[in-house]
């Protein structure tokens, strides 16, 4: 059996017949878009995240974009986004017509650097061309950003905080769940995410009743009292009932899967402590990661990737080029991002999923240690 980077079929086997039945019921039920399973899922997700409202939509990108649109974030507005993240985090800002302003990250957690955020806000104020409006921390690789540090800055500057929980949903910080933090949050149910469906899907979260109403309207073409009253320009972004049925089943085992991911990460950390060449990811005190990725830093990253490939161990590099240096985003303002730039040369993500057995993990560990030295 070849080693999988993420083994979704192992989870599929575990979910078995109850999942098949849930899908069949969604099909037989005939309400294929925003059916009763969608309402049920939104209730369960809101409870899980510890937040008042969950509004599902077509994907994680829309989950963020719809919030920005509901807040009327647009031309002339600055939204502070980490440079070390997936493109969608900045893309939604540009799609809303606003300006992403890039912020550096911390080299041990990969998450937004509060000092760099302060510098970026000061830069925007000094230049006086844009209005600071929103901070968008990303809960990268499964770990919440350091909200203890970020929230006071957001409050002091009277900004809004939209958390990109696409990778971190379900992670914890001081008992608060990623998804339930911020003025609003957005997550993705892309299949490879820790909580993924069998296609595209996403959800926004908020405690704000007014925002909840706006999100529901915008995802349905800006509907008013009913479908054929249009009170604003919206979009078509809804979750399929089949996907909701799948997510209801997956959510039941999600807390246990987070623990299983944690066990895998702990074994990696312990094994790699033997090598001076490997820097393991740091989880801040009081946080629990969902380990969407297990990402180490090594000086000879490309060699390690080639050595692992030769031994049948799949890896991935997130992210080689900071967004502030990407062709599509290089013209936007940015704080200096030396950490994001350096990480692009040293990071490598190893196979990580709840069903990674110890024997397979030992093979991966041995191959890594053999390549970098320290076996
Ligand atoms: C950090 C981050 N933000 C946003 C998204 C967008 O989610 P989706 O692919 O569901 O649109 C992703 C998904 O890959 C992501 O990793």
C-alpha cells in the first residue's frame, strides 16, 4: 500500500453504511439545495463552534467574501492579511474591491505576527490613502492565530476581525474554538480539510444577529422577505443538501479525529526532537491544533523532499512564495515580510491524517531522519 498524504478513504471506510444512508435520504428527500439537513448542520456547527449563527455556503472563499460584502468593505478600505497563507485569504479582499495589506507571520507558529500587524496599520495610517477596516488572521495549518495578542490591537484600532478558519476550524485557544472567534469567521469544507465534505462547501459564523440576516440574504441573490424580493446585490452561494448530510455524519467523529491527529503530531514531534536539523511546529500554550498540516522546517528542504519522494513518502510545500510577492498581489501594500519569505524555502508538510498508523508513521520518520541526519 502506498503512503497517502491525506487518507480520505480510510475515513470513508469508517463512516460506512450510516453515511450511505444519510446520502440516500438526502437524495430521496428531494430538497437538494438548502434542505432540512442544511438547517440541522448549521445548528450543530454553531453549537460546536460556540457561536450563535452558522450560515453555510458554496465554499470557503465565499464564506469570507460574503462577510466582507455584508460589512460593505470595498474601495478605499484596507484589510490586513498574512503574507504566508493560501491565496483565497487575499483574493476575497480584492474581489470585494478593497485592498489587501500584507502582514508577516511568526516563524514558530506560522500565524500573524502582532508586531508586524501594528507596523502595517501604522504604515496605512501614515500614508493616509486607505481606511483600515478589517484584520483577517488565518488559523494556519490547524492552529488558531494568537488572538490574545491580536484582539487588543483590533479593539484599540476599532477594526473588525474576520478570522479565516478554513484550515483551523475546530482548533482551540483558551477553550474557544476556531470558527467561534472574531466578529465573524469563515471556514471551508474542501475535502482535504480536517472537516471536509465530498465536494465544495463552506460556512460563515457570527454572534451578530444583523450580520446573520445579511449573510443569509447575500448567499441567496440578496433576497428580502422571500426569494423573489431582491433588496441588495447578492450571489448564488449555497450548500448542497447531500454535502450537509455528509458533514453531519463527519461532525460526529470530528472531536475524536482531532485527538487522533494530535496523537500523530505528538509522535512526529517526539521523534524529530532527536535531530538538530528539524524545527517542529510550535503550538502555543492553551491551544489545541487540528493539524490540518504537519509542517516542519529544515535547511535542506528540497533535498528532503526528493529523498522522501524516492522512498514513496508524499509531501507538500505550503507556501513557497509569500502572497506579497505573487504576480497577482505584488502591487498591493505590504509590511516587510522576511519571515514569510524565509519560510518559503524551509517548510515541508508531511503526511498527516487521523488514520496514519504507527508502522507507516515510523517509516516516514525513519526516511526523514535518514535524509536530514539524526537517525
Ligand atoms: C487559508 C484558506 N483560506 C481560504 C480557503 C478557501 O476555501 P475554499 O477552497 O473552500 O474556497 C482555503 C482553502 O483551501 C484556505 O486554505
